[in-house]
């Protein structure tokens, strides 16, 4: 099995961020608020290109782009064109990612709750998804994805899943085609999300840490083949999220550690190799790219995995 490692949002190695922002209050108080927004957009897009260049030069082949790229873009009170004035930058960034085969996705924040019982929250969630779609279309990345949780559990799982189905089916087809579902750490388990994913015919991202936090005793090896099969018609191979708990204490188990427990990672990939020939694993650790490369060093020491480049390895039959 070939495994590629990626990380989330902002590399710690280089001093740059693609999510500079301004609060709505500060925006209203600023005499030339749109000028400030414009300068932040320019900075964020320039920084995103620098991050992708860093990724390419370090053989990091997939990456989660920040959803906070454009300040205040989803607020009803602030209306401005955040696409066409910057279209050359979008095209340049997208071309760079595509030429270097960098897989891109986005993960909207906790305010995107498509199955909320509050119509205003649903409307705002659709605005967030429209924003994500517009950005990804402007970049023209190769097969980008928007990762979503099922969301609210008000009224119980059955009604919550039904609300998600109904609202998903009302979405623009271009948004539907980009959505990938992820299991969460408290309510919607792997089996809940897998069933919904198969019904809506969209891929599922397994978050292994969330599975450990939230399951009904089901063995993950009994579900991996079905999860990976949800990617069978996609351009890229199955993708999972992997993180380690901050500690074994119950109150801290759901929180992410700065780094990855290499022994637990090895156990998982040894299990997964029976179900797919390729797997992209997003490292969700607070130390971001530091955690990714620390894990690589540990894997080289602990295993005889054959490294193709800095972040890609092949699992051999023997340890």
C-alpha cells in the first residue's frame, strides 16, 4: 500500500499565514474598510502560494487549505466581489497546485451546520458552502473537496440525518459534487456517516481519532472496505484523518496532541493495507508540518517501509 502524508492549514516551518482577517466591528470603524479587506485578500493569496511552494519543495502532495482565506466573505452585512478582482491570482495558484499534483480540500468551520433546526443557521451554512464552492472553482484545483460533519443532533439522530439528507439534496449540484462526509467524536459515528455517505453517493473521510472517541463497539476493520469503496469513482485515493489524543484522561482524550503516536499510527496502517492499495492520511496535530516530519523520522526508525520521497512510503509485507 502506498501512503502519502499531508497536514492542515498553516506550516510552522515558514513564517506566513493565509488567514489574516479583520473583525466586523473593526471593519465598520475603519474609514476605508474595503481597502483593508482588499489588502488582506492580496496578502492571504500571496501567502497561500508560498505555502504551496513550500509543500511542493518538501514533497507534501496534499493539503487542507484554510477556510478563512477571504475576510468577512460570508457575512450578509458585507457584500463585495472576492472572485473576479483577484482571478489572476486564483488561476496562478490553481495552476501551480495542478502542475505539481497537490491535492486540495477545505473544511468549513463549526458554524457550517447544514442540518440545523434553525433556518437562519441553515441559510448561513449554505452561504458558507457557496463561498467554498466559488473559491474552489476560481482556483480550478483538480477535484477539490469540502469536508463536512453531519452537524446538529437536535431531535435525535434519525431526524438529524433526515434534515441533512433533505438540505443536501437542495444544494447546487456543483456543491454536492464537492462534499465529503466525516464522522465526529461525539454524536455521528462511523456507521452513521457511512450509511449516509452511501445513500447520498458521496465519499466518506474516516477520522480514526473520532472513531476511538465515538463508537458502539464496532471494529474498524469490519468497516474499512466499505469506507474506502465510497472513493471508487473519485480522482484521488481514499483519505483519512489521523490524530493522537492529548492524553488518555477522559477529559483530554478528544483533544489533539501536538504530535502523532507512531506506534498507534503503524498499527492502523498495517490494518488498512489489506483494504486499499493507496491511502492519503491527513495528519491533524497541533505541531502541523513539524508533526508530519517527526512521524516520518520515527517511521524510518521503527519500520522498513520504503520511502519514495519525503512524505510518501510503501508498506512492505514484512516489518
